[in-house]
C-alpha cells in the first residue's frame, strides 16, 4: 500500500471521531478543499466508501468545479 500512496497527499479522513483514518488520496493537495466526507444515512444514494478500519459507511461529496471568473450559484426549489 505504501508504494501506491507514496507520491500522493491525503485529502479526506473518516468522519467517525474515534477513527480518523485517511481514506482518500490525490496527487493534487488542493483537492482537499473540493471533497467532503460524512457518515452516510441509510437512504443516501450517492457515492459511498467503507472505512477499512472502523467499517463505517461514508458519503463522499465532491464540490462542483467552476471555471475561473465564474461563480457557482446553488439551485433552490421553492414550494408554495
């Protein structure tokens, strides 16, 4: 495992406070600001990852990348 992650930077850790195991690596350390990890609810449908140490199912949420000079505006649905 060490050879695979030798030239990579840890960008995400397990969301379980007692574990804190590194789960995601990247070649670009700036990717750390684009990834959020939290404990997945049973109804979560997005990408998940199983922590190898504590066996907690984690939801991996990537923030959308926006080209320089543009601003990302979230879409909000109003119900009346």
